[in-house]
C-alpha cells in the first residue's frame, strides 16, 4: 500500500467516531453544568507563544514541537497544548475586561512529536478547562471536580488522583537550591536525562520514571515541606475542600508536571489501566502566565486530559457507548421508476425532519428487507411500479409486521 497514515496518528472510522461523539457529548454536558463555555483557537500559533509559556527547557518545547517557517518567514507551531493559546486569546480579546472570571473549555487535536506507543500519539486529542481570574483554592478544586465528574459519569471509578503544590517564585528558589544541594553529589549515579536536568530543572528529576533515579531521590527534600505561608495555606485549603467532599486523593511531592508555567497547585489523574503512559489528565494553577505573556496579572487554574487514553481505559473496563439511533424509515423501491420517485420521497421526509435512508442498487425486495432489518428501523416503506401508478405505497411496521397502503402525500403523517 503506497499511502499510509503518518506515524503517530489515527483515523477514526465511523464506528470509532461514534465513540468520540459520545465522549464529546458527555464532556460538554458536564462542562455546561459547571458553566464553562467553549473556546476554539487555531491549530497553530506563533512559536514564541509556546516557548514563552511552556518553557524552553521542557521536553515539549525542546524536543516535541512541530515547528515550521511559513512562506512569509514566520515561525509557527502546531499547538502542543491549549493553555497557552487560551491565555493568548484571553489577553488579545480582553476577556478579563468583560468578566471578572472567565471559565473556558475546549476539545480538540494537539500535536507533539513524541515516540509513539500505547496512549502516546503525535496527533492526539485533549479536552480541558481553564478558569481565569480567581485566586481561590475553590477554583482549583472546581477544575478537579470537572475532570473527576466526567470520568465518574463515564463509569470510571478506580482512578489515582494525585496532588502537590509546586510553590511560587517566593518559595521555589530556596527549595530548588536545597534540592540541587541534595542531588548534586548523586550526579554520576543519576540517569543521563536527570543529570541534564540538574541545572535546567532539578524538580523534574523527582518525577523521573527511571527506577535508580526514584530510589536515589527517596529521601530528597519535598517542596510541600518548604512552601511559603501563602502557598502552604492555599494547599491546605485545597486539601480540606477535597476532604469535605470526600474526594479521595494522595499528596505526592514528586508530582512536578512537565510544563514550566505552574505555581501552587499541580495535579494529575492516573489510571492503572494505561501502563507506562498512565496519566489520564493533569493540570494546576498558573498565576504568572498571563503577566508573562504581557497581560494583566490574572490568577488561573485548569486541566487537560487525553481523549485517546480515556478511550483505552473505557475499552479495558469494557464500558460501551450507546448504540446509534437508527433512521426512522428504510425506503424500498422496486424498479427504476420507483427508485426515482423514492428519492424524491426521501428528500421530502428528510426535509420534514424524518431520518431515512434508501438503497440505490435496485436490489430485490428480499435484499432490501434484509437491509431494513439490519438497520433496525421502526418502519419500511415499499414502492413498486404498481403502487407508483396508483400514487400509493406500503408502510410496514417492522416491530409487529403490520402493513397498510398509504397515499404518497400522506407518508410523513403516518410515521411521525
Ligand atoms: P499535559 O500533562 O501535557 O498537560 O497533557 C494533559 C494530558 O494530555 C495528559 O495527561 C495525557 O492524557 C494527554 N497527552 C499528552 N501528550 C499526549 C500524547 N503524546 N499522546 C496522547 N495523549 C497525550 C497539558 O497539556 C496542560 N495544558 C494541562 C493544563 C491545562 N494545565 C493547566 N491547564
């Protein structure tokens, strides 16, 4: 086969697309209940936006972006995530000037040039939400609840919900120094990747998946023991809110997340069903991003979650999506003249809001009846040349087999 789909991408054929549409419907339902409104931004942005937001030292910016120069000489990048784009749109359209708090959600494709494996693609899809304008821990918890509610309503109950605080510019530098002091003597024993991170981003060494790194950092200082009073009380409030709502979670000082914009709360939702790419979704607070992008100081928090990973989990839990609603009618035409007349009837029925389909192969009555049964339609309409001459057709009720003759101009009234 000469033409194949690019590595790390997937087609969604109709059966698969039905699952996507079902997920999207359930996601939108929860988002609206929490009063988040949809935002759509372009699939690409100026490269500088992602470099500035996500951070040059991150894997996403350093290794994974699809960046190209367009014919006008501009450097553009296919969006690897949405938080930066949402913040760019928020600033550009002065959304903060219109409402004190803007609650936005999105569903769409993202692009990262990673090594494909189970649950890791180069074009993947995220849903997520961003709450812009409130510094309150209640806003953090609301975004967590959006994610958890979506999973719960889809039937996924056994999840690992992990939270941490990654501090702020007030407390992080002193902690980083302490951590670097602990890690530097271990330098040679750390994995090459972690060794590289010693100077650029030592906190990420804590969430290395390498087993040696993990055991070497077992007694490393953890940021939640070194938070400034404000970050500490914020983190405590998040926990007490979750406790009051009986939401199960685990505090894990190793949770750092791979994007640089986070301050205070960071969280991840993991599933044992996923294997090594176990993060279903993640998020946190990013109070400094807006000002970093030359907007006004705007506290913000949000999350994003992978849809392909969600589908993997649903598959392994054997959670099915409802069958599609069949068309109301299957139109059976016998002979060429009847087929021409039937296509007009189909047009009229569809114009009146009645979902129907017909066979354009001029097959036998038996073959077309088989098709009607396969589609599971409530009614079949049969039109032969004889009926056509009399301006009538036969309507068959597929559940009880009853048949009646009906004038052609009264079909719609008989089946609504
Ligand atoms: P992230 O952790 O980079 O965060 O991505 C969120 C989720 O997207 C991951 O947990 C995973 O489910 C999915 N994901 C990421 N990369 C891939 C991939 N290559 N293939 C399949 N799924 C993937 C963010 O993107 C942040 N913007 C989240 C956020 C929103 N923080 C605050 N607001």
